[in-house]
């Protein structure tokens, strides 16, 4: 059961999720966007699994610091892939995958509980 948690270590939601997984004895691999990077291929795969708008964190400091033209240009999946690739910290965190399938975007305790039930 290959679980990967994508995010950045100083994000409170990532910390909360990591703590939850650890407390519930669910093993995972942490993928740090800043240190480990991200590929356009992975982002494209995620946009095929979920609506690209769910992946964009419009409450983030990264979003607030974007040029207005970059925000205005975010109108379709292609633009989203390019923008998320350029600014990985714009991706809503954490993204949790199992066997390359998205389980959760953000802290979703119900989905994490389902993951725990499957691992028992």
C-alpha cells in the first residue's frame, strides 16, 4: 500500500495530516514540493482524476503574490497545469495518493478514516 503525501513541511494542514497518519499508524512517504520538485506529468495526471480547480489553493500566500494577469489567465486545465508547475506551493495541500490515485486533497478526515479501515 504505497501512500504518498505531497506538500511542504511548514504547512499547518500538512503537519496536521502527518500527525493524524502517524497517530493512526499509517505509513506514508512524504514528497516535499520545494525539495523534491514536481513534474507536469504528475500534475496532469491529478487533473485527470479531479477538477483542476480543486488543486488550486486560492487562499495561499502564493496566490496572493501572483500577478493579476497570472490569476486572470487561469481559465482552463492547460493553464492550471502550467501555473501549478511554475508555482508548486499553489497546489492545495496536502495531496495524498495511494497507488497513484488521489485519496484526498487537503485534510479530509473521513477519507483518511477510510484509508485506515483499508489498512486494517
